[in-house]
């Protein structure tokens, strides 16, 4: 059975390759749910413009990395950059596509979005399961005068591997030594408390449904779905709102020029107006792709997105990449990708 | 066909019967091959999960079963939390579904008027036809808020205050959690258990029941003292079939279980199960993490296999008694 | 004496009341679930569902998912129906009392209750990974892989129904045919199968009803597609997976679309199961 199936697939595969080159190109990407809203918007517009379909499935950054390594997709998208050793081992290259912010999202009746103030230490204590009530002293101290209910806190985290989790736990590790030693950072960690939702979508859905809950999601998810989000005290000690301006302030402190393979995390950035949990997302592709045509179309897609997709990105509260960075990426394509 | 001479006719017949025999052999060969495909599909599925999970199963061995860690950062995996969640939700489902199924079977075989039996039995079995994703949606959007607003606060306030038992019903009323998953599972396996019970109840010879009625037994006594002992092994078999279903259910559970790897005594707290762990994490997992998930799949296979084996043996005992 | 009688009487009444309560519980859940699906599904119903694809999200529809589901379900049935019918025939005709037959029958029952997510994993290993390496990445996840996974779900249903239906055909029919000198293959195909036809079709429809609602095995075989794809070797969208993704999303517009999709599937599956009951109402077959 095994053999016959293999040969049947091989024949059919050969047949389909002929069909595929004839019409418009369909490319497939998978990974980060952080960038799903903006990529799917770009994709619909790009399809109208060129007829090429970019089929992007939001399966989590870990999944994006796994599937690009397995060669089952044309590009992976991850909010966690790969290190140089892994990139070299698999012959992969990576470049950023968009910058955005992660916000602590909560559902406490009576407290509106953008009113609750948190700092890194308190946030990590909440996710450690140490601060368990909304009217705890730690939260009250940051929010003088606010009426905090005596409600239990329910932590909502990601149940899948995720770059959002990576950036979030990276930030918590930066601000809390306890978090660093007890939990650590990663695309998935051993959560000390709470329930898990699948994707940014799942976490937002749970936060929306459970009273007294707190989670972390990409800003656009909180905004579009009318979920309350907290404002944060940043590394400079200033309380900032999550918005394009503060994400940009964090991105501005980034030194992309010296970041090899664009590996650079911008959480807990020092700028006075910088949003502390700002994250970049990367696209990962083979440098010597098996299907050159698909990789070319993927580059066309992102090139088009850097140029024409800025307004879409802004409308979804992402930060488009600065022009200098785009130029750097285009050079990277020319020098690193052999096609 | 001119078979004038007897030898030609004989040769003709012999030739034909040889041809027929050959065709029959080929035909049986094809049939047998298809039966072997069924076999291959099952063995292949079981072995491929064993192979895919080998890194974890053979490296950690027994430790994998008993460890409650599930830490992708340190690549340290234990199956205890998913196993615990799977077992507890399935047990809740069985505890709730068995008495209700028994009641349904009793109603349909002894109480309902003839015209009502067919339609009601069909309606109950339609519960089995509803896709599990629909159970998941209903569970998440309708049943979870219902549990959070109307059931769990009362449970926590009443049963949760009792010492010892209290811990089982303590916790915030999330709606999501082990208890909710167990109830949804109970509804899903209800039709399976009740249809087996109904069918085996019908196999009880009428003269046995009639004799009991003639001696003045009540309906309850006939069912409890005559029907149930007569069909006991098959009823247990049916329960195990339902258990097999509950253990492997994925989508509905994934929506309402909460996906947390913490093992807690409270049924109101979220948990995880083998199949929902796989559904949640498989696409994202790499290396040892993926191996651990496939190993979980293998465990699920083994457990389901044992449960169904028991079910079959029990059901066969009844078939034997019937002389089949 | 009368005290005992009263006690027995009360016990009996209590049992009857509880049994009636049980049936009401069962029916309440059925009506509850169907009602919710119907109300939410109808209020979200829109012709856009059939004309727009999922790429447009809240402004889109489900047309590619509907088409994908239809294609994958049909291919799955095309794979599992012939194999299942022949294997079931083997069990009924050639191995009704042999040890091999009993083993296959038992393993078929295991397959019937096997966790569908594990079957999805299996197909990922035997179809998705080999096709990726064989085709150099051009064919990886595919509608075909999804169909194979669904076929594994439908196969045991067909095997079991065919087996039971063939065994119901009276032995006299076999003996009459064989005594006329018809070879076994002809007797099986032309006499027995014709006699058991409605039962076999019932089995195939039941299998279709079962696999049409499956989500878990498609997650890592067919992958999903936001655009229309009709080529079985492309990544393909499906209704259950689209519903799963939309349900996980907090956007209420997507929830509404998911409910409409849920209504479509439920209607399709319930219609199939009611049809099978009409087709074959003479003798009930258990398909636990």
C-alpha cells in the first residue's frame, strides 16, 4: 500500500506541477498569528492587483518555523528570530515584515480600556500567580484613586507555540529576575498559572468571555474586538499608551544596521516614549529555494507590501518598517538569496 | 455452443469450472486484500505513532507517564496532566451518562407507548449524528456562559463550602474547565450507550419478563431483577464503548477544557486532555515536543484499544449466551 | 404486607418518573443544540456565504470551504467505499467464522472508535511527509491527504454495515444460486450485493455523514486555504476547519459566519442520517 501510494503521489505531483506553472501563482505561508490580520489584508489586495494568491494560515510562530523547515510551505512567519546557527544549518534567511505592540488585555467590569496602569514587575507577579486579586496592593499602588473590584484574577496565556509569547516572556524576564529563573522565555513556557487559548484569537476570545481575566495579545486584536488593555510604565519610568507613536519610539531605538540577519528584539526599549512590549515579526525563507518561482513571488509580495501596504498596516495599528530598513532588506535579498 | 459429442461437453464443463475456480480464487484474493487494508490501516496508525513518539517513549520510558512537567522551554515532557484530564473528563462523562442512558433505555423498552418509541429513539440517536465541532461551538458560546453564570457559582457556594469535598468544587466560575468538558462529553456519548442498552434489553426473552410480571412484579423490579442481570455483560460492554468514545473526542473538548497543564483537584479549574493537546500544539511543535505529542497519540491508542477490547469481550459473552 | 407493597409501588413510580426525566434530559439537549444552531445559523445566513471566499474575512463568505469540503468528502468516499464494501463482503462471505475474520472484525471496530486526531497524525506521516520530499515541496499538505484521512474515518463504518447487511441475506438465496452452478464471484456480485444494496448504500451514506463533520484529521493534512482551490493536490479549505478557526476568533462577524457554516453541516449530516433511516428502516443496524 505504502509503495503504490508513493508512486501515485509522485505521478500526480508531476502532473500538478505542470498545471501550477500555467496560471497565477499560489504561494503558501504559515506561522505567527501576530501578523495574520495585516498579511491577510495585504494578501486580498495583492490578489486583486496581480492575481497571485498568498495563502497565509495563522498556526503560530513555532508552527511557521516547523513547517518551513519541513518544506511544506513557501515561507514561515515568526515573532521569534532564528539564531545564526539554525539559519546556516538549514540554509534559511530571515527578514522583518512589520513591527507591532503586545498589550496586556483584561476584562474587569467597571475599568475601561487604556485606564489601568501596570508595570513590568506587577505584570510578571500576576502571570506568576503571586498577585491573585484585582484589588491587590501592588495594582492599587499603581492606580491611586481607581475603584478596583475584589475579584479573582484569571490568567489567560497561549496554548500553542507563539512568538507573541516569546516577546512577552522575554520582556518579563528582562524586568523580573524571579520570572527569569523560574519560568524563562520561549515560544511556549511552563505557565505557573492560568488557562490557555489557541492563537491571539483564542486568547482574545477567552479574555472577552471570562470576567476578571488578563491575557496578552497583539494590539490590533484588543482594539478590533473591543477588549480592555492596560497602559504600561516603561523602562524610562514613564507611563505610555500603546499606539503607533510609542511603537515607533521603541523601533527607533533599534540598531538594525548592526543586527546580523535582523536578529534584534526591541522589548523594554530605553526611549522615553517607547512602548515596553514592542515586537518585530520575521519572514523566514530558504536561501536556495526548491521552487524559485514561489520565492520570487513571495519577495514581490513583501516588496509590494513595504511600498503600498503601509496604510493598511497603520490602519491595523502596526508600524510599517522605516525606509532605511526596507533598503537594508532589499540588499539582503540580493546578497543572500541565490536565485 | 455445440456439444454434440460427450467428450467435448465434458471438456467444456471441466474447462469452465476450472476457469470459474480461478476467477473465484482471484475474487477471494481481492476481497482478502481489502480486508487486509483495514488491518494495515489500523496497525499502520498505531505503529506510526509509536515510531513518531519513539524519542520520548524509549528515552524517558516510564518517567514520561508519571511526570507532570510540560515545559517546551527546557524540552521536558510528561504525560501526566493530559492523561489526568482525559481520564477525569471521561469518568465524569460516564458517571453522568450511564444513569441517564439507562433511564432512556428503560423508557423506550418498557414505558413508552408503541407509537412513541420509534421517533424518540431516532431523536436520541440524532445526538450521535451532530458533528463534534457543533458540540464545541455550542459548548463554548452557549454552555460555558451558562455554567459560569448559573451553575458554577452555586456549586462553589454550596458543595464548595463542605470540607474535603469542597476542594473539588472550589475555584472561580470560569465556565471553562474539567466539569464542563465532562458534561459536554456525557451528552455526546449518551446516544451510544443508550442505543446499546436499548438493543440488548430487547434481546431479553419475553417469557422471562412475562413470568415475572405474572408473579406480580412491578416494571422496576422486572428491569432491575430480570432484564439487567440477564444483559449485564452487554450493558457493561456498551458503557465501555461510550468510554472509548469519550477518551478520543477532540474538538468539543478542546473548546471547553481551557488548555492548562496544571493538575488541580477542582473540577471547576481548566485542564488539558491528550487529544486537545495534540490539536492545539501539533502544528507548532518541533523536535522533542512533536515527539512527545505523537507519543501522547500512541498512549491514547493503547488506552482506547484496551477499553474497546473489554467492551467487545463483554458484548460477545451475551452473544454467546444467545447462541450466536 | 401492605407496607411492603406501598414501598414497592413508590419505588416503581420513582423509577418511571426518573426514566421519563432521563428521556427529557436527552431531548432537551438535542433541541437546545439544534435550536441554537438553527437560530444563529439562520440569522447569519447570507448569499455571500456561497459567493465569496474566506480571504476577505468578515466581508467574505465560505464558498472555498464549501467547495473544498465537497471535493474532499467525495474523494474520501471514492476511496473508502469500494475498499469497505469488498472488505465487508469478505468478512461476511469468506471469513464469517474464521479466526482471521474475527480479528479483522475486532480491529475494524477499534478503527471505528479510534481517535480521529490520531488518524490525522498517521496520514501526516504516510502522505504529507513523503509527498513533500518526493515533489520537492510542490505538494505537501493537500486536499488528497485530507481525503485519505477522511477515508480512514469512513472505512470502518462501511465495512461494518456491509458485513452485517450481507449476513442478513438469507442462506437459501446463496444455496439457490450456487446450485445453479454460478461461480461464487458472480453469485456475490450479482445476487448478494443486489439483495443487500439498500443496506450497503445506507452504510456509505452513514460514512459520508460521519466524515463530513470531521475537523481534527484535516488540521494537519489539508491545512486550509483562504482562496478557492479545486485541485486535490493543492492545500484545501474545508467547512469544519473554517468553522474551527472562526470560532477561535473573537470577532463576532466571524462567529456569525461560523454559525451559518455550522448550520450547513448540521443540515447536511442530519438529512443524510434521516435518509438512511428511510432507506433502510426494516432492520436496524448498530453502528456504535
